[in-house]
C-alpha cells in the first residue's frame, strides 16, 4: 500500500557515488515509446550510440554494450579473454577491486592480489584502501614472471568505495617497462565520463564501465571497450561464455543491432547523454568534476575530518570519502541525515563499514546542489555530536564563488 507520508516535498538529494542523479533531458528521452529492435529506426539508434560511445572511451575500436549492470561487464571482460587456471594480477584498492578479484576466483582464474604494504594511522585495517594502485609493485611482480604465466593485470580506475583514482597510464608504463605481454584490464565503472580516461592512448585492452555514474543514466547497461589484442585473445580463450561472448555482438553491432533484445529505452537515454557530454566537451566535463571535488574537499578540510584518500595526487573527482571520528558510527550519521534531510550518502563498504561515508559529486548536479549536500552533512554531523573545526558550508561556498565554472552557465542578459 502506497504511504503518502513517505514522499517528502522537493527533490530527493541522491548524493551517493552512483547511481547518480539523472538529468530531466535524459528521463524525457527514455520515456519515448519502445520500438522494434530489428527495425530500421533501431539500426540508426544503434549505430549512433555505438559510434558516440567510442568518443567517450577515447577508442577507435569496438565498445560492446550489455543490458546488464557493471558486474556483468566485469564477467564479460574476464570470460572473453581468459582460460580456466590462467594467472591474473589484481591490485587491492578497495571493495570493488576485492569483488572483481572474488569473481575471478569463482570463475576458476588463479588470482594474485597485490596490496599496498604501508601502514595508516587512521585506518590500520585498510591502509591500502586510502591509496591508488602502486604501479612499481606491478612492474616488480611482472619482472619476476620470467615464464610469462601472468595473462592479465586488472585494476580499478576510480575506486568508488574509497574515492581514489589510480594512474592508469603509469600501470601501462609499468607493464611495458617489464616487457611483459599481459593484457591490461581496467574497471572504469565510476571513472568514465567524469574523470579523464583514454582507452587507446593508455594501452588498455579491456575497459569495463556502466551507465549509472558519469553517463548519468539509470543502472542497466554496461560496457566493454575492446582492444585488437583483447579481441585476438578472445579467439583462443576457453572460459565458458555465451551471453557475454563478444564475437556475435561485435559482428551484429556493425549494422547497429544485437543478437538479443537490447535495452531500447536506456539506449535512447544513452544517445541523449552522449549529446550532452560531447556537446559540453569531455575536457570541460572533467574540469567541472575536478572543481566540484575541490569544493567538497574544502568543506571536509574545514570540518577537520580526514578524507579517505590519503594521497592528494589521486583524489577522485567523482566522490569524496570522509572518515568519521573513532567511536562515531558513520552509518548512524548517514541514517540520521537521510531521515532528517532526505539526503542519501554512500555507505562505507567492506573493511570501511561504519568508519566512513561517501559524498558523490557526479551526475545532474551543480554548485548549489553540492552546497546543499554539504549543508545536510554538516547539520547531520552536528546532530550526531561530532565536534567540527569550522564550517564546511562556508568553505564550499567560498570555493565555488572564488573559482568560476570553466564554461559560462548562462549568457549575460
Ligand atoms: N566497480 C565499481 C568501481 C563500481 O563502482 C561498481 C558499482 O558501484 C561496480 C564495479 C559494480 O557495478 P554494478 O553494481 O553496476 O554491478
């Protein structure tokens, strides 16, 4: 039974790091009638989105679109390129890297999970979950692999559980410096279309992504961008696959169609999203997220709370993780903020449960929605009895006022 009092007034503040708030333009585009997925109109739509999405990944090569969440596209990347028992090197940056590692193990792949070896005063149990991929460790491990048993290196570009964006070009350089033939597979599920990403230039073999983050769509489609080397590897890879198999999809995609029923209305949304992002220009999109992130970090610094990412060189432009003081349950603070201010924040995942929360700055946002998010968090922290060093709201306002947006929002009258 619908409870009317469960619908607060105004828009909900969906400030989790994905699914991100969906622009009205995209919602309207998705509301169009569903069409025949074998008809000519669909073929034109298919060709349009399959071409446009390559610009977002910065690739000349095929991008496969699945009617699945990001987890499905993880499985597609592994099952298309690897054989049972293959050795794969992965790097523990957080919860999502850990889940991908677990999936690979379940698929019968022999994974080696490298992790940052240092310590951390705030989170001794999760020191590596405050830093990015350590490319030098990958290089050192690959150099020791003289009989070339390692078939792939898998890393997460933007670790959504922590707010750390790893340097993928450095991972490519590490593989090349070791002279190793391993494939490079990257999860950019929450990085793509918010943080700089260059599939071809960085020599990535498979990039995995999803619809519900920087592309500003609802959840439900995901991607594999595929290099010629990865496509070649798929011809001899022996892990079982059928729904995920690239060959039939890539073949039918040449005319804009799929071997099964694609997610028509989400593809309308994707066409709209591509129009918005490419119209704005990817460099402007990235600068916009960097600026938002800096404003939100200014707020966290003003509160005097530690940011989950301990290395300023790899702060995420997509989200900011905030560590709560010892003894303050971050999830209790989140619940309070949700109940009192209709604002959703990301929970601490895995090893970080209860120790931190995540503030998303992606999707259909602007300076004022972010200031509102900061205000909701500040009020919630105070209500939870957390002593704050200063006003994050003022710090965020000062930041946004002092740093003009890279593109003019409105023409002067
Ligand atoms: N990888 C990363 C970095 C993510 O952020 C997520 C989801 O948030 C996933 C993988 C899993 O994707 P999904 O939940 O769409 O299956």
